[in-house]
C-alpha cells in the first residue's frame, strides 16, 4: 500500500533538494496475527525545510491506517495489520528542499545562560514557557551527577548560552569516540559516559543531558544526513542510517530564527546547514522512534534497516526512490 502526502505548491528558491529513502524490513520466525505500529518517517515541513514529496509503502497492506500529529507536533502514521503475516516491509521516500537556518548566527550575542535558565523555571502565577518541558529529565536522559560534573567547566558565569552549548558540542566530539555498534538502543547513558564511546543517538542524549542538568531546554532531533556534505569534504558520521542531534532553546539570539531553537550536531561537531533533514523532535529517542509497535505472535525476528540519501540537482518527473537499496530482502 502506498500513502501519498500532499506535495508543496511551490519550491524554495535556491534551495538544496535532497531525496531520502528509508526502508525497514522485519522477518518473523512465526506468523504475526495482529500488529499495531506508529511511524515517524515523514520529514518536517516549515519555512526552512519544505516537504515536496512523501510516499509511505507498507507490505502487507494495513487494514487500518491514520495520519496526524503527535504531542510534539510531528507528523506520524498509525498502522494496524489484521491478517497473518511473516514479514513487514515499510518504505518511506521523501524529497525535501532545504535552506540554511543559521547563516547569521552570533553566539557571543546570545543571552547569558543563567537568564535563559531563569525563564524556564516555574514561578507561581507567572507566564508558562512551553520550552520548559524540554528542561526536564526523560526516560533516556536521566539526571546524572557525573554528566553535570563533566559539563561544569563550560558553564562560566554570564557566558552566552549559545557559546557554551557550542563548546559542549566540541567537547563531546573530542572526548567521545564514534564507534558503530558500541551501544544498543537501550544502553544507559551512564554507561556511555563511562566508556567514552557511542553513536549519534548517545551523543545527542549526552548533550541534551548536560544542558538539562543546568536547567536549560534541549530537544532531541531525529532525521537524516547526506552521505556526502553539500559543500564537499569527507562523509559525515551517522549517514548510513537515521541520524540524531540536539536543539537548544536560546531565545533572542541573533541568527536563530523562529522560536529560538538552535541545532547542534555533536557527532559531526557542526551547526546543521544543508546536510541535515529533520523528521521529528522530542524529549529523547523514545519519542521519535522511526517505527515502533506491538505484535501478537511472531516468535524470534530479524530487522534490517537501510537509508539512502542523495542530492537532486533538478526536479524529477518520476516517483522518488524508484530504486530500492539492494541489500534488503523483498517482502514475502
């Protein structure tokens, strides 16, 4: 079954266009009689990232499906499969047009981190700041005294909040080694801190946790990377699957548009520009899992995930992602 999102009426001028194909394939050891799934696979659509095309193909075809938004404003699709099946294949193909969001960033002119923290604190009968939700601990990002101690040297009195966040990003990139398969989805953050190695999900959780321990608001971002950056140079880390980074709330900062969220990618030590495609935001990985669900039956199962990204020089008339990654099995 193919689900088609409405195409945007006009393209952003002078934008970088990127195609993303994300294929998830489950193979079950015994038939699954009933399953429910939630997918976060549709990229965000806003002034700086325009969603031009999006299709979602599911095999076998679901009995019920619905689309909407979750509690954080992300597009999500809910699926129910009611017929017995021994495999599940979900293929999302998207084209987005990107414009850089932070070309005029001036970190030194951001407000002091203590002032931002004060705006996030609860005050009886005071105005509520929605960003305060992301200053609290979450299931994958608990409060850790050891993480606070590691981050403490960056929190100098009166320091601009964007400036200190950039330093924390640099320090994670320097102090921690990117090591594929060194952690699992549920590896505790304390263990990542101790072993000084992990993957993009771990580094995003570390940066979010360090900021939250100081009372600042940080969101977890799921998305994708171009395998080869738009400006050339070596391939970015984390480009072979879904990627993750962080958004810091730093209002009233020159060069940070909209609601004041600044993107920071500690895995690649950069402020995202034209290489990062945003899909969803949340408190941590648990809020934005690309595909999760519950099944009845199935026994032991195997999972394969493949992501391909490529730069598009001009609009195409053919459906996006016509060629599937060859390493994943066909649906049975």
